C-alpha cells in the first residue's frame, strides 16, 4: 500500500474533491488546511493580492491511501486535471500498515 500526499492551492478544493470522489480506485481521502510559506515569484499565477499581504498562501493537504496497483491510474488522472496545473505538489510513501481502531 502507498500513501499519496498532495499539497494544492485551497482555491481548487471543491473541484479536486469532486474529481477524487469520481475515481473508483479511491475509497476515501482526507483534506487538511495548511499554509504555504516560502519564497515568492512575482509572476506566480496562484499568488493573489491577499497572499502577498498576509505572507502565506492557503493550501489543502490531501492524504489518500492507495493499493499499489491503483497508483499509476490515480497519478495519471491528477496529471490530466487542468485545474491542478501548476497548483500543487505530491509525494508518495510506502505505507507499512493501516487499519481501523
């Protein structure tokens, strides 16, 4: 099993949630609000006037537990989603165990 973690601009939360719910390989996911801090580029297309004033960009962290064989299809769907273009990063980690308590 793998844990796919995304950090995406908060402005696409609704459309991303809709897209993820439509993928058969995903049985559930978690959204967590996070703040993106770091150096800014003047031409950053997702940097709003608000972000410049407050000094951070609102983001959403998305955690998705996936079966190994589902990873390529999910990543392909994410890469094809135009609303994500340039608006997020991801990483994939090995998940040794998961379950319900």
